[in-house]
C-alpha cells in the first residue's frame, strides 16, 4: 500500500482519494511530491499479469506485415491533443 503524503492514510490507488478528500488533481499532487507513487506497485503488477493472461486467453495474433499497428504513446498524446 502507498501512503498519501497529505494525510498519511494508506491506499492501493490515490487518484480518487486525492480528488474526493483533498480536492486536488494528480498533476498538482505530483508537483508537490514528484517522487510519490500513485498506484501500489504490487497492485500494478497484478493488473499487468491479469492483462497478459487476458490477452493470452483471447489468442490475440501478432501484427502482420502491412497491418496497422497500435499507436505509440507519443503518437497517442499527439492525436488526443488535436481534438
């Protein structure tokens, strides 16, 4: 579990707590506490494993030559900012 640097309470994820209890955005929190975690590393790893297992169960095929690929993070941000 991770600790909220503002009140000291422990959580698995801080995003909702920051908004409800402190009326603070994640970006504001990160300005004050740049090294602070927002999600418990164990929880993040569990979700990562679930996603990998889910993808394996869905038998997702790899991208073939000539197929469109998923956007990279940088491209995704660029596309979102245009809207």
